[in-house]
C-alpha cells in the first residue's frame, strides 16, 4: 500500500463529480515516437478534470466495462426525486457518494436522515458496492439502511443491518463476533437471491465485476435494489445508535482509551478526540459512545491518511462493532 496521504475532496452536486471520464486507446495518447509492446491493457481510463488537467486512472483490457458516475446519476434519478448528495472523492479515482433522502429517525436529541452510500472507483481496484457490500451479496429485498448526520456531514453505514433482528446482532457481539455466523448469513442471503432472480441476473449476481459487464442488465438490477431501499423503513443499525447514546464517557481517560482501542491509526485517533470535544460544545451535551463513534467516523473520512476509501470503511465497521459491544 502506498504511504502517500490520500486527501478526500468534497462535492455536493452530481456536476462536481461527474466530470468526463472516457476510455481512450493508450497508443493515441502517446507521442508518435512511442510504440506499445503487445499487451492486453491498452485502454486508458482518462478523467478530464474541472481544472483542465487529465488524469489516467488505470490501464484496462478491452473487456473492462466503465461504470461512470453519469450512469449512477441516471439510475438514482429514475428511482428518487427528492434527495441531496454529499460526496467524498480522491485523486486516485475513488468515490463515496451519499444519496440523502428526507426520511429520518431520532437519535438522542438529534435527527439523522436516511442515506444510500455508493462506492465506485475508476481504477477498478476498489469494487463497486452499495452500503459497504459487493453487489452480488446484497439482498435486493432488504438493503442496509444507512444514515446521514448533518452536524458533521457524516455518512453512517448500516453495519448492523447484516442481521435480521436487533437481538441477533447483540447475540453475535456477545459471542465474540464469530466469522462463521457471518459466512452462514451471507450464504443464506445469496441462496435467496439466486433462487429469486432470473437467469441472466443470476449470472450477474454470481460473477459481478467490471469485466464484460452488461450495463443494461446491471441497470435493471441496480434499479431494483434502489427501489427497495427507498421503500424500506426499518433499520437494526438505528436501534444500535440509540443504545450508544445511553452510554456516557465521564472522563478524558475513558474517551482516549476507547478511541485508541477501537483500532484507529494514531494520527486519526487524535483528530477524533478533537472532533469529539467540538461536538460536545456544539450540542451542549457530555460525551457518550454515540459521539465517540461519530468522531471516529469523521476522522476516518476527513483526515489525511494512506488508507483507501475501502480501508476507511473497514476501519469504520470495526469501530462500530467495538463500541456496540461496549454498550451491551
């Protein structure tokens, strides 16, 4: 992994992130004196940036299928009419797009808004996913319900929504977060999906990646998922948030210990503590596990780090589960 810090830039409109990205023949981009040796990667994925620069995000083969943000924009617009977006993107061509709906729930004294998180990458290295799950493992009939917290512009993943009930999630935490249980749950969901969806979608569900992807089939598949997300009301994760609110952090040493043990890199842990102090003042409340989680989330997605977007999400999930276990 690169040691170079990754700055995540922000955007609040599709236009800001939908700068033209095209597939170009690599030979045509090189000066005439250069000739390419035989290779299967001779198509450049080129982004034409707003400042006039051109970025080559990746070299791909003829079988690669680009999933553009313009494509995602059109799918979202076909399903939802009332929404706003908040996006993080990096110079590496990685995107994290929050689709924020007007539906909301109350957590403590705050109101947080239903949010769909789409991760995309022009490099092909980070898999396309929704709410932190690869598309092939998502149950179209039950999509994780994530939330958006306006005070710090956090997109909060629906990590506990892998579970059918709140009690199931608590039992998994109490039993030490066994991986076998998650594998069995994933297998169960995939079996349901593969029985339900038609043959051509079954092929997509089993083999999804950017290679030779049929965008028409993918559009239909993605549209179904988004429609079910818009219609879905329940969230196990929302119940966990309200549990975190109830656990106070009375001393500075408690806060520092919990943040350090959550697994955040040292530099980001320091930023999380700073953010926690700021939110205590803004909300005029004492620290609790809910504020700790949001501070960690803020640090992960706003701090300079060599972590990729996917790695930041994995760290966020680890922190969420760790803090939820403390709230048992």
